[in-house]
């Protein structure tokens, strides 16, 4: 017995693909808006800020470019597998900043999503990226 028909799986993957692409491009663009970019720069943990050679705002811009490129890469079948893997690595790499914000809700307000829901959200995004990688 087949659990899911090919058509249903195709529709789920197509929806996930478009949703992920739009989300990553949108979030990447958000990295270049003055207010959100400043908040994101403050989210970089102090230890990483002091050890890095790049100013935090430059890291925010770089991650914005990564998200936009990854989102666009998902839409091109030839680059989709590489874009999916790159975005999975990206999500793992930026998680320390998200965890730092989660520990400081007084500083980050709405951006300070509690740790466990944020971790679950990252895991869902990673699973969806894996789902669409070979699509």
C-alpha cells in the first residue's frame, strides 16, 4: 500500500519549494532594512562580535545576500540541491545568534522567540529544505 501518491508528494514539494524560496528571499531583503538590520547586528553574540574581523552589520548584510541567493537558487532546478544544502548550513550557522536573542527577550522583544520553539522551527525548515533538495 502506498502511503502517499506521486501527485500529492509533487504538490507538497512544489508548495514547500515556493514557500521556502519566498521566505528566504523576503528574509534576506529584510537584512537590508535599517531597523531590522540593526536588531540583527545586536543579535550576534558578543563572543562572535569580538573575535570577528567584520563589523556585525557587515555580517548581517552578508547573511542577507546568502538568504537571497539561496532562495533564488531553490527556484533553479540545476542549483536546487546545492542551494538546499547551503541553506541548511546557513540555518545551523546563524542559530547561535537566534539562541542569543532567545536568552535576551528584554533586549530583542518580538525577535526573541523562545529557544525551543525556535529550534523546532529551524528543524522544520531544515527538513523542508531536505525534502525539496532533490525535487
